[in-house]
């Protein structure tokens, strides 16, 4: 079958299986085009919980499918590529986190949603890149443990007067984005606005005109009168940026801003997942219940 035939077959099967297809902002263009809903990991998991559909096809990485299974345990959650993992999420284990907690007894753990269900279950509250500062600010404690992204942790710490203990994890894709990449792009496009994701290093963030999550980048690009934007996050975001603002120019400052795991999923994988109803991602109740508490606490934090 050619790609159009595969896509038509997917759409037909999705109806038959009562399935909703979700795609993360970093997925391949054709996956985002095919999906019923695109967005960041938490927003998609919330859509999974909200939908009446019985099957969720999550085009993303493993922790995202887990989050959907945490919030919607009654649904069948399929991850078309079971080998699509997240290196940053893999950098922290429940055992390692327990050891860090033992060194700082009583200090709350704020865990980025880019983490496994088992790590969430060892935490007190979750955060996203969009609400991280607000979540930590909402805690009455003067000390916090921030897991697993050291770059997001240092970004949070720079905005608050709290003692922060960092887990030394990072996103390899954002971490290999350098100051030299930014300065070259700014020299080549002096009239461009540089927007960066807080998973970038502090040195890169220091050069940014605006720091925000992927969802924040979409709204910022739409509302800002600038015609050129240097985009400091994974390349997949360009699909929707260009679609929503076709008259504007979006520049990827380096070809290294590509996450191999996010690019694993193909339309063929989605078709196979719907045909076989696998691979299915589930979370054991003894992990799911405490992990859900951390997400519920985050969602209870007032938003602007």
C-alpha cells in the first residue's frame, strides 16, 4: 500500500475500533497531519481522559502513553512503537529518587511529567514546562527537590527564592543545542526573535527573547508581530508553527534539534497497532494510584 492507502485504512480502522489518534508536537509531519489531536504530553493525556473513545493511539514516547493510562485506566492505550522511549525519563529511577529523598527528608519532590509512572509515584506533585514555576511557587516549603531535568530545574530556581536540589538529568536533544548555534543564527537573522524551551541549557536560555513550552511557542508566534523566529526546540514543532502562521519564517538553528525517539513512529506503525490492538501500555494500580495523585495535585494549582 502507498501512504495514502495506509492513511485511509487507518482512518477506517480508527472508526471501527472507536479509537482516538493523539500526536505529540514533535512527531513527524505526516503523523501530526493524520492525528485527531496534536499537543504536548499532558494536554494529550487529558484529552485521552476526556474522550468517549475506548481506544487511545498515542503517537509519542513511552512516558506519555503511561500518563494517558494513569488518567484513563479504563481505556485501551496503544503506543505504536514500544521502543519509543525518553532518555531523560530513563535517567531517573524510583530507587535513585528514594535515595535522594533520604538525603533531604521531608523535602517535597516536584517531578516533570517527562518521567516514568514509577517515578511519579515516588513524587509529591508533577509539573510541566509551562506551569513549573507556578507549581513550585504554590508549595509552602522553602526547599524542593526537582526531578529529572537539571535545565528545567535551574530555570525554575532562577525565578524563585527557594533552595532547590536538582537531579542531574537532561534532554539530550535540547542539551546538545549550543550557544554557538544561537549566536550564529542571530547573526544570520538579526531581525529574528529567538524563543527557547526551558529544557535548553541556562547559557542558551540567557540568549532567548522568550522562554516557553511548545504550546507557549504556538501562541507567542501567533501574537508576536515579528516575521522571523529562531526556534529553540525539537524540529517537529515547525509543522504546526508554519501551518498556523504561513506568512512567517521559522528557523531551526541546528539540524541536531531532532529527537530520534520522537521520529520512530510511522504511519505503518499506527496501522499495525490498530490492526493488532498492540502494543498496549498499562500501569499497575499500586503505581497508577499514587502517580495520579501527583498529576491531580498539579492540575489543582490555579492557572492565570
